[in-house]
C-alpha cells in the first residue's frame, strides 16, 4: 500500500525558529487521486506543499515523494513534479509561449519537443490566441491558467497547486476548475491547497482539514460531512439578533442534533431541515429569515475548530 | 521503508550541465528583446565618453607615459564599461528575480539547483560583456586607440573581471531585502572603484593614503592588464599577481553567491 | 520664488503644497537605511571632484578660460556642481515621479483630497530642489575648502544652482508625464549623459568646430554650466542674463506643462 503512494508522510514537522508551521502530520496520496488540504490561512498548508515540492527541508518526521527521499533526491523528484505556486511567477519579459518553452528547457526537454508541448498546452488552457503576446496584459485567470500549463510542461506524475483560484473572480475560477477537472479525468494526480470549501468539494476525491499545523479530519468531502455534520443545516436570523443569539440558541436547544449561535445567525444542524423549522415555529419563535440548505465543508470546519474558514 | 525506485520517465537527466544551459537560454531569450536598448548604454555611451574626455580633455593633457591621452584611457574606459555592465546586470535584475518576478523560485521548483542558476547567470554575463568589448574594440581601432595585437588579450581579461565582479555582487543582491542598499553599493563601491582605479589618471597621482583603495579594487588590476595589452608593454605588477588577485575574487565570489542563492531559495 | 511667479494666475495654497512635500519626507524616512543613503549623497560629488578635478587636473595643469588662467580643478568644479544640481532634481522628478504617477497611484490618492494638480507639481518640484540643494550646498563647501572658489563666489553660485534645479526639475517632470514605460528612461539617461559630456563640462566649448559650438549653445546644460562657472570664478559678463532667462523659461514652462499633463491624466 505505502509502496504505491506518490506521497507518504509520517509525523512530518516544519518549524521556523520558535514557530511550528506543520505539527506532526501523516498522509498518503495514491496515484490518480485528487487530494486536497483545506484550512484557513496560516494552517500550515503551504509549508506542507513546499516540503512536498522539495524546496523546503522537513524539520522532523519522514517524507517520501514518488518513493524517494526529498532531501537526497530533490532534483530527481522535482523533475517529475508540476508546481503551480500561490504567487504567480511567470516571466513578464517573455512572451506567453516563451514562458512555457523556457520552462520546459529546465527539465531537459528538447527545443522542438518544448515547442510542440507549449502549443498543445496553450490549446488546453485556451490561450492559443495569446501565444505571442506578453504576459503582463493577461487577466488574473489567464495568468493562472498559463501557470497551470507551465506546471504540465514536463508531463509530471504529480501536480501541486497552491491555492489555485485565490484572488480570481467567479467566472475565472470556474474556468480554472473546469481545466483542472479535465486533468483529473486524464488520470493526473492532483494535490491542492485551498481555503474555499466549494473548491474542495468540486475537485477533491479526498481531503484533510488542517488547523494550527495539525490534521483535524480526513476523508472524502461526502464522508467528512456525514461524519462531522448533519445532512441539512437551518440558518436562522432574528431581527433583534446579535447579543441575544445565545439566548435564542438556548430556546432552540434539543432541535436537531446541534445548535450553534454565531454573531449574525444561529445554525441548526438537523437531518430533516423542514421538520426542524416546523419545531422552531411550534416553540413560538419567529425568526426574521429562515434558510434550509445542504451541509457543506464550511460546517465541518466550523464544527471541528469552532471558527469559520474565511475570517 | 521501501528501497524500490520507480522508473524515471521523461526527465531526471543525469547530464549536470543541462539546467545551466537552460538558465543561459532564458537570459538569451530576454536579451534578444532588450539588446537594442543595451547597445546604447554599453556601446554608444563609452564612445561618447572617449570623444569628450579622450579628445576634448586630451587636447590639454598632451601625452602621458609616452602615448596620447586617448590611447591611454581607452583600456580604462573599456574595463570600466565591462564593470558597469556587470554591476548593472547583477543588482536590480537579480534582486527582481528573487523578489518581484520570482523567476528563481520558478526555476527552483523545476530540477534546477541554486548553483545552476548562479553558473547560468555568470556564463550569460561573460557572453554579454564579451559582445560589448568586441564592438568597443572594433570602433577604437578606427580612432587609432590600439597599439598592439595584444589588445585581443583584453577579451579574456574582461571575462576574468566579469567573474570577479558578477559573483560577489550577485551574492550581495541575493542577501538583501530592499533595493535601497544598491544606492550604498553604488556610492561606496562602484563609483570609487570607477574613479580611483587608474581609468582616467595613473594611480600614482593619488595621495599615498588612497592608493590601497585602487590596489584592492579588481577594476584596477583589470585596467593595468588591459592597458599593458592595448599599449603592448608590461603591466606594473607581475601578470601572475594581477590574474591571481582577480581569480581570488572570482572563486570567493562564486562560493558566496552559491551559498546566498541556496539560502534564499531554501525557505 | 516660482510659487509667487504663478500665484497671480492660479491660486496656490502653501499649506497644501507643504502637505505634498511632507509626504515625500515621510516616504524617505521610512526607508531602511534612510540616514546612510541621505548622508552618503554628499560623498559622491566629492569623489568626482577628487578624481576628475585633482587626478585629471594634475595631468592637464592650468588652462586659459575667457582670458584668465586657472587650474583645471577650478574650471571643472563649477561644471560638476551644475551637473549635480541637474541630476539631483532630475532623479526626483523623473524616475521617482514616474513611479508615483504610474505605479504607486500616489497622486490619484492625493487628488481625492482638496490638493490640486498644480499644487502637486509645485510640491514635487520644491521637494526635488530642496533635496538637490542640500547636496549643492555641501559641494560648494568643499570647493571653498579646496580653494576652488571664494566664499563670495559660493554665495553667488548657490541661488544659481537652485535655479538650475528648478529648471531641469520642471522640464523633467513634464517629460516623465510623456513617458510610455521604463524603457524610455534609457533614452532620457543617454540624453542626460550626452549633455554631461558635451556642455563645456570638461573642456571649453570654444574648442569645438563652430557648428558644434552653436549647437551646444542651444542646449540647456550649457547655460547652467556657463552661469554657475561665471559666478564661481567671478568672470561675470552680460551673457549670464541670457543664461538666467533660458533657465527661468525652462522652469516656468516645464511646470505649466507638467501640471497640465497631470490634470489631463488624472482628472478626467
């Protein structure tokens, strides 16, 4: 089992001085999987990604990438990785196509083959018409797609994506997701970090929830929701909300599986939302607004850490 | 746990020079876009300089050490041009590739090691300086500024100077966080090294207290060697000493640059 | 001086101009090595003076200028001073001004306040000249100490260097509003360097062929060098009135054009 893992970590730790960014995590990523790290900023996702990308040395613990030791075989491992970093680092003075061909050369790809792959990848990320243009005028979404194409230029066994859609507008995000989904369908192994639960749900077969450098839960998005939340969530807002949300929560006690008062609303976790709403009204409460929705990873995270993801 | 090695596919080439060549290629691709602008700064400007100082001021100076002033400052201007290119291309562009463009981080994510980047940059710089020197020599021949076929020796001399200057400056650029430190580098190192290294007048005219500044500067050693070459005479110190001193800078600088790059790209 | 000149036409608030200057002082102070960078600025002209004036001067010996014999250092130092006043002001109003205009969006933020484009232009220019004048004042101190000019000569030359700074600073500011990108600064730098080499800086212009001499007399740095050299050496003729007029026209014209461009770029 462990022999086939592309990534295998045991008790992995990364410290910067006194600060522990990654605090003893275990994980396995199998070929063909789309694996995600979900967590807020500062949870240790990027530090973990940098260790997997062999640009940061683990402080303690064991880490094997593609069956090799990242400290000793870093160069050989990187030859088979594709990396899409959080901050775009495209070459602004090179053309769009040159960004890909130049990068391919770092992997020892021949010039002719680099040109062929560049054209194919530009087609794939829908940037063929910009091939000879400069990088600077590209929109944020186009730049991200170009960075993803660049990560594919060495036909990697494993693609690492650090916050692939952070900072993009909704339309650009969907375009990126759609391309990544196509990669996944081709059987490419994807490892990504995100603090967007919708992104994790869309793309990941399996994910770990990170908080404070530790893994607090692991599983498929569906399994995480089943294990840590209810099928449905009722969001109640009261006109005189704020300070009195805690008092309302007390009055709602016993409805569904759990009641969670937030500053602006009260969450009711129940497998049957409509039944829960009926019970709320039966108790004589009249919230200003009622919303029954499916449970999401946001609820899982809230339950596990007591905090919302984006705060 | 497992010692099984998966078959390496597509990449992981054992030839160690490949990444260095790829880094040089990146610089050449960039240079192809920017060379017109650099022709001005690295070629036209020194010619204007020669006309103004060499001919304008030279009219008053007459002859110095047995040759006309123009011929005397030609090797000085040549070396200081090479020096300026080296410093210019190893300060802002290097810091920029760490900080703003993050091109070095992109290379680092590929199988390019920090030392490959240092070596690639150095090779590109040697190539660039050689181009400028060749063009400069071609023009100066028409001014009658070269007095010996040994003038061709300025090419390897400038290659050595390039290694002696580019590596420590690159190491410095890789260590700092803010570009305002370059202002200090220019003021306290680059300008004194240009003004007091025997480019415009013999170092012997400096007060004894300031002369060690010249002797410590790699520029002076390169100027001495180049002047000996273009005028076809022996340099003031034994050739081995001049060359050895430049080599020392190159080797120490290279080690420092490799260390600085590895540190900056580590975490 | 420049402020009162144009105040009749456009109302300028000294307080708001002061606020623009103050922002620059604050930005400078926040740099990591503020004092070292500021103080080391004094060091640079001294190096040039030692190298060219004293080093090359020893090779040249004395030369005759306008019928008077003087040391090469005494001939070259005033020109270096004029160049220092020019490049000090230009550094601030071209490179830094362009950066603030195009990238930092500083002025867009400033214009959201009651500050007007003309006041920005005046504020930036005054700041550039204050910074440049600090250096020229020190430079003059060195010249007096080295016996390259008299105290009276230095006192007369100082306002002239302020005028040179205003003239080049204003025109530089206007030019930087026309810049398309950083690559244009290469051209500007080349032009500046050519002026530096051929404005009678290192040898009298009378040595050039007549056609070239007339051409040089049309360029701005020539007038700056002539004016500063006349005052430093005490060889003053009616020609300096032409120099002063030339520089004054540059300053007023540049400032007017620059503020119009800023207005067009940011107040649409």
